[in-house]
């Protein structure tokens, strides 16, 4: 079980978890061995080796001996291999996601929660759907729920939900679906709602920058800001942005940047580069992940996502490709 994490003990817990996972995770042990890493010599976060998230496409990344209760899988793109994250207990993922939501947004019971996530509902094994479904149930609202492609019913239920006092509107949608909704219902006043986009275009629409997406949504719905969620199949934790694309991490997560051209060149002082994530909630898989995203990092620890690495499916350390 993960102890209570704070900024004061984050490094200590990270190094302890690193040594545990090197010893008990066959894939991570093999990887660090190829790199010639001596765990006892690692004393700083930027010396810890991070596994490419591609490993979750090719290997069962598992720490310890246990049978998975479930697997979370990525949507991927047509013809690509999806990632697969073995889950020891789904309850631990949901508890962590709930804790992070409460930290950033307060009690789910204070909201009507509407999910517009068609590309995720169309398949099994989505960690995002599991999280939103959990929050919907916690909201205890008769109006909360998933709205696959029924925009008419979604807007109708939001309007009805406004009649309930002391509850706010929370709409989370995959980016392309929110843009579809904004075009169909442009001029609808959602200025009293939290609108959160996640997941991108999924090949459904022309790619836009996050700034362009947010401007379109703000204009269509009279919203002061558009929120964003940063998460992925390979992670148990989420980061949230309450506007302008600047993400904040919960206490179990930290972002460090690496040189995009050298996956082993990691620095806690780098301000622009490829995003590495320490996710201490990944106790039973691997807590040290090299993502395919590019970003910038603020002194506060907040970060921005600028885009994806070119050829990210094959870039990085190839030592474990078999």
C-alpha cells in the first residue's frame, strides 16, 4: 500500500519504489540490467530509468506475483498495437482517481456529471470510462450519465439539471465530440458549467491546437475557460488543467523532462522536452514512464503539453523489442 505522499517525501518514496520495482518487476529488472543500472547507486529522480510507454504494447509490465483482475487498454490508431495495463484491483485505481478529483474539484456529490465519450464507450477496457462511471455514481444525480451521441438528450438533461439547487454542471467529453456538440448547439449558454476536454481527435476530425479547440468551445458555449484532463492507459494518476492548458499534478504524480533525441538524458531543470512521468500510484506495474508527449515545465511543477513526438511508436530505447 502506498503511504501518504507529500512534496517532502516524494523523492524518498520514489527511490524506495524504484528499488522495489527493479527487484520485483521482471521487465523493469531486465531493462535496467541492459542499461547497466545499479539500483543502490541511484540517489536522485533524474537518474532513475524510465520505461517507454511502448513497453505496455509489447510486454506484461507487472510488479510482483499476482493475477490481474482486469486490463485497461488504449484506443490506439488504426493498425497500431494498443497498450495493455494489467490491473491488480480496479478499486485501487478508482480510489486514486476519486482522491485526485476531490483534491482539484471537491466532492463528486456536488455535481451533475455528464460524459460525452463516444470513442471510449465504443470499446471495452477504457480506464477513462471506468473513472467517469465511478464519479457519475458518486454524484448521486438522476441527470448524471453517459451520452454516446445523443446531443439532444444531453443538452435537455443539462437544462433540467439546472433546476436542482446546490449542484453544479460538469461536462467531460472527448475533444472531437465536444467540437461536434459546439457546432450543433453553438450559442447554448454553458457559462455555469465546467467543461473538460480530453482524449484529442481520435482521427475523427482535423487536428487543431489545444488553444484553437478551447477558443472554439469558449465561443460556442460562452465559457470563461475550458478545463482539460491529462491521463493515459499506462498511468493510474491524472493531471488537470483549469484553463489555458497548464496542468497541475496531484501528490502521487510528477513530471520530469528528457531530451527528445536522447531518452536517457533526463533533467529536473529542463524546461522543454519530452515528458517523463513518475506515477507513484503505479505500484503494481511501473511508476516511471517515458511518454510520447512533448511539453514545457514550470518552476511550480505545472506543465504544458505541446504535441507528440514524430514516429513516437518506434522512437526511444529499443533494447526490449523482441
